[in-house]
C-alpha cells in the first residue's frame, strides 16, 4: 500500500512540506489517510510577506471590491464542493454534517459579501455614526472613522468545523482588508487544506491575503505586534493558556476567544407532554447530541426540565436516541458518524466516567454497541449517551465537566428561578434554548439568561417552522459568550468586520471631516453650480455638490388639500381650538407635506442620470411649520457607493445618498433626512 500523502502549508505564496510527520487517521476505520509535514515554518518570513504583500494587495481593493471577491469565492467553492465532501467523509461526518461545514462556510462568504455591499462604503475608510458638533458656532466637529489595521490576523481553529470554522473568521477579516494566517485543528486539517487549495486555485485571492499552517504554530505568537489580531476557537483551557502569551500581553495584541461551553436547553413549566413544544424539545436535544456526533461548541450539554417532567423527558429522549443508527455515513440509514479522532474518542470516554461520579446513565454505554459498516470496529465511534443528575445543585458534575461528544445530562428544576440559576452554573455559555409557548415566561427568563449567554434561542411551534436551531450560529448574529465561553465575539454582521478595523476619533472643521470621511458633514464647504445635481452622472459627482432651492410659503389650502389627499385629518392640522391649546399654539402642516413640498423644491423634473429614489434614512421633523411659514431646501451629495451594479439594460450605476435640510424663513431647521438614489454612470464609448 502506498504511503498516505503529506499535507502542505501555504506560506509566503508557496506550498511547502514533503517530509511526513504525524499520521492523521480516518475516524471511520483508523487507517492513516494523511500526514502533517515535518518541515519547520519560517514565521518571520510568513509575517513579513503578509504585512508587505498581503496588505498591499488588499489595500489596492476597497470594501466593495472585496465584498464582490467574497461572493465569487463562495460560488467557486460551491462549484467544487463534491471534492470537499469526499475528503470530509474521513472525519466521520455524515453528508448533513459536512453540509453545515462546506455549504455553511460558503453561505457565510455570501452573507458577508451581501452585508458588505449593502452596508460598507467605497474606499477603505468607514465613517461610523454622524459627526457631532463640538463648538457653539458649528465650526468644530468630531466623529469616528474605522480603517484597516496594518497587521495580520492569526486564526487558530478547532477540529470540528475545518471549513466553516475557517471561513466564518476569514470572511469578515478579508472584508476589513486584513491578511490572515489560518491554523486548523490537526485532526481534520486535511479538509481545511483541500479548501485552501481550491481558494488558491480560483485565482480570486489577492496575493498574501491567506496563508495556511499545517501542524504547530511554533514561535508565531511571539512575533506578533500591536497591529495584529489573534482569534481562537477551541477548549477553554487552551484559550486560557494562549491568552496569557507574554508577547500578546506586552504588545496589547487583541485576542478573541470562543471556547467550548456547557450550553443548556430549558423546557419551560408551561409545556406538557401533550404539547407540540414537548416533542420539539426532545427533537432539539437529540439533534444537538447527534449532529457532528455532538462535536459542536454550541451542543446542548445540560438538559433542564421541570422536576415533574424528568421521567417523561428521559423516556422519550432515550427512545429517540435508541433509533439513531451510528456508523459509516456511506452506509444507507446511518444517522450519526464518528468522533473526529481516537484521541477525541478517548477524551469523551474519560469525561463520561468523571460525569458518572455525580450522575447515572439513562441510555448509552451498551457493552454490545457496534457501529454499522465494514472496518468501523477500528473507528472513533461513541454511542449517544444520556445521563441524569439527581442532585443538580451539587458542586461539579455537568456544571463543570464537558464531554465533547454525543453526551448530555438531564437535570430537574423546581421553578423558573431555579432553572435560571442552574443555567448560570455553566459560568458562561455560547447559547441556551428556552422551549416555551408562554410569552410571560419568555419575558421573565430570557433577560435573566442573557447575562450568562451569548445567544438565547426561543423555540415554540410557531417559530419551529423556520428556526435554524439551537446550535446554528448565523452570520448576522453574534457568536460568542461570556466567562467560560471565552468572552469574545465572532460574526454578528458588520460588527465582526469592525473587530479587524482600528476605530479613531477625528476632530476638525466640517470641511476637513468631509475630506477625511468622504461623507459630507453639515456646515462644511459646498459646491454650487448652475448644473442641477440630479443632472450629473455618478462619475461627475462628489460629496459637497449642493443645491439651495427657491422658497415656498405654506398656505391653509396646502394643509387642507394634503389632508384630503392623504386622509390624515389629525386635529393638529384642522382643529384651530385644540391646536391653540397645544404646545405649538397653532395649526401646523403635516410633516409628510413638508417632506413632499421639499421634494417639489429640489427634484429636477426632466430626464437625467438619477434613476430612482429607493429610500429615506434618518428622517426627523425638528420644528413645526405653520400657515404662512416659508420653507426652502438644501440638497447636498453626502455619500457615494460604487457597488459595481449594472441595470438590466447593462447600464453601470452607483448609489448616492443625499443630505436634505429643510429650513424656514428664520433659517431654522424644520426637517432633516437622507434620500438614497440610483444614479447612472457616464456611458463608456
């Protein structure tokens, strides 16, 4: 038999490694399928390449172009996904398990591509929030900008999700414009290596933006500086050791930890065995025990149920688990595969023995357990195991010990306060689930759980039709938790991108802040010409291009006509007596009339490059407009975003946000808002 191939690291633009080192075995039959490489990695060279070539190539792009790259990269991975499924099979994963890892990873790229194109500007400066006036005369303002760090992101990942675990970190750091070095868990690093080879072969990655380490990190962490970032996913004990690396502390290198935790699911007291929610609870716990053979940082380790429901839950959950066929996922009917390695198998076996010192076994641990499939007797299989703690208030046990596999412990609670207290005994978790159909229970329990959990999943029959489940982190929502769970944050939409950006306060005149942020700040210099801004192509516009309109005096007829047209006959517009008794002391015009009248003042009526107005942001009615007041509007190009969009006719277009200020005869602001428009680019010959 030929020797199993040797994996390679991708360092400084080169694949390195030919001498075999540690053997990596198939979780299904124990045969060696790959080796790590023995060659030492020159991390000084690796970091220098990332800081030089990686930063340069990423900064040649902007937020929008990097978002487009993520989208194309996701498409490429899906086109070649079957090669990844074939390799992932050795990790003991079923097709459904690998779907989470492979297609879930690609889906994360798509999600960040979409969020980036929708929420981030063109360029590499992100203006955060509105500028704040700091001086009484409006000549001194302050704001915040976020810019890419000039360092390298080091991602140290766990073995359980070798592709998704990499991509959920890579997507936001790439979007932020920061090169990264990825170190996967060795047991399944062959799956990560295959994914990185595909990504590199796609030709889409800027040079130096991604490097891969197979094996140990050596002196990598000792060479980082304050511009770098370290993220870690894995055990709480390893996270604690890495966090206190002297060089990270001495150079204030940001460290983001996401650790395995003792997550729980709570069956609320309002749910009876006759309710649909009871079956949903059992199904959710069983699924979290068996998906990826329970090797998920979000898996349900503690199953909390009312004391009078313990026997019913134990019986139904045991029956469901007993129907789970364990074995080689290529065999028809197999629902759960193997643990990732024999090391993991031994670790789960040892921790179950520790748990049995404070609990009893309900199901699992059968002497005649035999996984399905040829050769599986040498695999890393473990039978789904359900335990019961008769004294959930006792120290230790399932509140402190985690079996990172298909294991959960049932605990009875007296009332919801007791359930919340037991949940908190996990000392901080990534996620908890509350299964209830009572809004009052949810309203009381969830805020209490939130102090100890990064995410709370509320499940009932209504939400179950669309729920992604207890154990599924979503790109739009934060993933991470306090305390034992690591105290870090990943995902959470654009929040994750900001972890790789430097936030800086900027102070100066409105004109200077406009120049820095590339976003018009009120009070700054404007550019007024005879050409109406709506007659300019996207390419010809710049922040500060402005139009001050003619005036319009509001009449009683305006108010009456608008009320009849809209059907809005609110007393402040029509009841003279009631209006006089109000804080305004008079009848006032509809706010939406002021909005409409302003549009009539600044809109260019003829055909031009502006294609559509598709939204209003930050609308505020600041001061009332009464009969006889005279209004005018200032329209100013505020922000421009080139998303690379093309119309159905093939016409290139961009997004322009316009700042609108509506003032009265005393130059007082009466209404303020942004309008968003699609604007054609200048036709190319």
